[in-house]
C-alpha cells in the first residue's frame, strides 16, 4: 500500500517534468529555426559597396563598377535620380562624367567622394537585382612623385632664369631670349600643375560606374535581331548552291540542245512518211 501511495503521488510530478521538457525543447527548436531564417534573409541581401580612401603611404586611385538588373521602364527614372543626387551634391562633392541610355538599358558614370559611393550604390540597386560589382585600385604613386620631381626641377630652372634677368650687364638680345625661355617654363609649369591637380583629385575621390540592364528586353532583342542575319545567310547559301548546280549542268545543256534538235528533225521526217 505504501508503495502504491508513493507511486500515485509521484506520477503527476513526473508528468509535469516531461511536459516542461517538451516546452523547453520546442522553444529551443523555434529559436534555432528563427535564427536560421534570419541568416537566410540576411545572406540574400547584396553586400555593401563602401568608398575607399587613399593614404599618403599608398597612393591608390579607386574605381567601382556595378551592374543592376531592372525593368526597362524603371531605368530612365533611376538614372535621372542618380544624376540629380550627383549634381546637387546630396552625398558629397560629385562630378557627372557620362550618361548613356539605350533600348535595353543605360549607364551613368560619376566621380564622387568616398563617403558618397555607398548611398549611390544603394539607390541604384533598390528594387532591382545587383548582377555584379567590382572595385579596383590603381597605384599612381610613381606618377605623383614624377610630377612633383618635374615641378621642383622646373622651379629651380625658373629661379636661375630670374637671376639672369636681374643682371644689369644683360644685352637686349639675351634679355629677349631669356624672356622667351621664361614663358616656355611658365607654360610647362601650368601643365604640371594641372597634372598634379588631376592626380590629387583621383586620390581624393572614387570613380563609380553603374550599368542598368533589363535581361528580358535584351533577350527578346537578341532573338528578333538574329532573324535578319539568318535570312541573309540562308539567301546567300541558297544562291551559291543554285549557281553551283547551274555551273555543273551547263555542259549537259549545251550537248542536249543539238541532240534534241536532231531528234526533232528525225521525228518530223518519220511522221511525214507515215502521212504519205
């Protein structure tokens, strides 16, 4: 009886423990499932395309390119939105370099500060599919150092010319020659200054080119576009075959004509005898 009492009192507690374990296992499974769903959703999103900044140690000029699949009807509006964002400097200093549109897509190229690359990339890919993206860097440190070296040498040469002009014993002819040389040096310095400005501009900004395409429009255009060349090729092949067949049969036609004429004369002669 005592054992039976103990068994009766212990059964509800055991059942409650098992139920609690089931709820814990179920909650853990739901948590794992939600974590898995969250990871899958995040993995499907396109990776960011941040701008890159050059440093004094590594003089790198960065450029980015990305391709976005978008319905053809949305491409002009998207390009115009990016153009306005660039020209209004909504995301930092930006220069519009090129805009191109066609029946199957379009593209826009800008040069913008590194902080503005990511916002424009997000604007381009919104509602579409980012098909590809690429970031490249060009090391222009040699070009920068060479330009600076040429400027220093030119400055030293210009200073020597200034010292010559300052001489009181300089003849008029020599003064004219030195003045011409100073003008040539000033023009070379202007070219070098422009080159240095362009180089530093490339280091301080990023080049961004965004291409838009409608894969469905491109596929249909390719299918219909192949009809014309295929018809021309078929017509040319058929004409060539016909000419080849005619060339092969021409000797037989030349021989067959006199034979047919002789046969016709003989047949006519025979029929005349029958009539008589």
